[in-house]
C-alpha cells in the first residue's frame, strides 16, 4: 500500500513516562509534524486548554462520536474515554505533515491492526520506582489515581512488544533525538522515496 505523504506516528508509554514533554520538544523542533488533539471525558488538569491539549467532552458526546464512526480509535483508560478524531488526520497526512498520535496501548493496537503505514514507538522509563516518583512529583493526581496509573503502567509495559521501536526516556534531549532518528529513517523507506526514484528514472530516460 502506498502511504500518504506524511508519516503517521503512534506513540505510547506509561502515564508519567514523560511522553508529553517529549512530544512538546519534538513539535518545537519539527514544523513538518502536528499532534492530533484527542477527545476525552476526563476533567481538565490545571493549565490544560480546550482544543489544545484535549477536546473535553461528556460521555454522551463521545458515545455519539463513536456511533457516528468519526473516531479512528478510542479506549477507556482509568475510567474515562479517550479517542482520536479521524477527519483531521487524513487531511494532514495528505498535506505532507507527519501526524503524531499520543495514545495508550489499547487504542494504539487498534490503529496498528488496521493500518500498516505507520511507525509505532513505545516510550519507557528506566524503572517503576522512577515512574512512581514522577507521578507523585506532578502533584495533580489523587492517591487513587496514582495507584490506578501504576497498575495500568505495568499492563502497558507488557504490550511494548507490539511496537516497532522502544525509546528510553532517561534524559529528555536524548530521548527526543532518538525519536528524531526514527522519523528520519522512516522517511527514507522506499515507499516515501518512490517519487524521487521515478523522477530520477524519468530524467535518465530523457537523456
Ligand atoms: P492523560 O489523562 O494522562 O492525559 O492520558 C492518559 C492516557 O490516555 C495517556 O496514555 C495518553 O497517551 C492516552 N490518550 C490520550 N489521547 C488518547 C486517544 O485519543 N486515544 C487513546 N486510545 N488514548 C489516548
């Protein structure tokens, strides 16, 4: 299958693995890459902005979107719905932008199961102890939510094998560099370079 012009990047990792920071840095470095904004039924955290971090919706609204088929994937995580609106993704890929989906593992597996033209990256932390410290350090979660997220993290790590790449987030700048390397390599796959090859062949014939 011929891919769209941009690369669809599926990125997952336990809550507290620092994915958000990596994504933010990556987007600052690459103006050819956009982040898909998800819908969620969870409450906004302090500082989160509607339409930038998430579209905050009720369960009823998300269930309507599911019924309409307007979500590329959705999952329930820690008692809330999270889903990826499909229409903007196609538009961005056709326009040549790489599209980043920062989603949890169940949703990521759904996307992997029905699309082969994507690159999947799992972000890992050096240890569970460090993850717990990061979650507590955030200061925005209740004890119940922290325990829930640690439990989910264990399950998520056990699905890392489904991803093509694993990036260790021991140090932010190094982890961003590792993701950059993956994107650069992906763009050199034949499928993305075919237009160039055809052009060079045409050129050779013309001579
Ligand atoms: P948080 O509540 O910390 O923002 O996100 C919780 C988890 O939901 C994270 O692992 C995040 O990657 C994931 N997530 C965010 N948006 C989506 C989405 O649209 N679909 C799925 N399946 N997971 C999502």
